[in-house]
């Protein structure tokens, strides 16, 4: 529902639910969650709508803040090269909110 560009009215609710769930996950659950959520978030970052990109970047940033070290240890869960390429591309777009959130995600 977060990446569905037609569901603007519920996107915030689902994004908040995912972000709150991330805060409650343990390491084992985190790896299973990222395996499921990662492809959808990448798809959302490739969307044309800035609102979708912003929500996906917020979710990624929360996940990296809490489980960044774990993802470094288990580097088979995400395609870091693909993600870095997308984030760097997002730094070049005109929308200030997306650039700011992409910078935060990279940090």
C-alpha cells in the first residue's frame, strides 16, 4: 500500500505502521522483514511520484538506523550496489524533500 501511487490517503498510515514495526523487531525478524520489504521499497524508489519515494526513503532510513550493522554482516539481504545507485540518482532530482531524505538515508 505504501508504493501504490493511487492510495495517497492511506500511504502515510501504512508507512508509519511499517516504521513502528521496525522499531519493535529483533534481529532474526529484521532479516525476514527486509527480505520481504526490500524489493517493494526499491520499486517505490523507482516510481515517478515523489511522495512514494519519500515514504520509501523514510522506511529505509529507519531500517538502516536500527539494523545497519546487521545488514553489513549479512550482506546477501540487499543489493547494496543497486541501492547506492538509486540513492545517488535521487540526490540529483529537483524535489528538495526527496534529496533531503536520500541524504539522510545515505548517512
